[in-house]
């Protein structure tokens, strides 16, 4: 690694080390980012007064920074106002693995687990840019075409940012044969049922004004494509734009 360059992998620590089926674990940033970027929904886990909680929310990534947002009345966001340790996970189900015994049934999946200290984005400029980014990350250049966000909407929305300190990915992407110790002649079907999230046809608002057509920034979400493909494409466009934060 050259001086000043970002490490290519996250450090492996007791907190992020994959313990079961450790051969499926990966710690390089490229793999972590790919799993994060292919998803639109994360789960944020945290503890308040000894009680664990896990909240689903939309996330987006800027370099090694994760962002998410929600209502200012959210218990999670109030708790993280001054900074709190959290664990953010993103998971993808890629297949159902049917073996010749119940014990060996499994799933193909990709999952990322990220650790860091989450805190509210208080800087007004960064917050406004984040509120635009949550749109442009998924639909490039759409924010500039929308009705400007008003003051009340800004007050009602809280943005959280977290630098990823440690992370790991766990992936299973194989058939049933490697795990199945049963005789292949046992008379029951075995194999993998692939699973993916596929984009359906657009459903226009019933009150669209005459002449309003589908904008070019929705081309990534064409019917029949997988959501993974669309999100990875829009992330690449987003990353090519100006950075959200200097952190």
C-alpha cells in the first residue's frame, strides 16, 4: 500500500471475524462495498439502556461512510444524537439450497456486517446535501427536478452518518453437492432454487399531468432487470459525482 492510500481491507478483529464457516468470510473493501451497494435496505442494531433494538431503514454509501435517515421523532435517531456504537447489516438471499437431508438444507446469500459510531449529521450544508443524496444515489440527478424541500421537511428529517471502522462479508454461493454427505442415489430431488428481486413494470401516478414522460434517470429500473444490477449502476454514477462529505 502506498503512503496515504486507503487500506484495501478492513482489519480482522474479534468483533468482525467470521467464526462459523470462516472460509466464507471476506474483509476487503471492494467486496464489502459491493454487498452494501447492491441493497437499498439495511438493519441498524444498537442498545438503549440494556435493551437491544434493530431498525430497518434505507441506507447509502459515500466512500467508507454510511448514511441513513428517518423521522426526528425516531427513538434510534434520538439515541444516536451524540454518537453511539452500532452494527449495520445488509443481506441478500440468492438461492434456496435443498439437500437430501433436512440438516444440509441451506441458502445461498451475501451479507455484510459493518461496525462504527453513528451520529447525527448536524452541519446544515452536509445535511442538505445528504437529503439530496438519498434521492440521487438511487435515481441519478432526480433531486434537482423535484419540488425544493421546505424548512418543515428539513426539521422533520434526521440524517445519521457513520464511518465504517470494521466490516466483514459472508457469502455462500454454491450448490448442494459440496455440503451434502448423503448418497447421491437417495431418491429425492436436491438442488438450488435461485432467488432474485426483479423489477416489474412502472406504475404511473394516476394524477400525472399530461405530457409527463418517464425520465431518463429511471432507465436503470427497466422491467425484468434485477434490483442488484440497477443499484450497482446508480452507485457507480453517484460515486462519479461530487463527494457528500470530507470525512
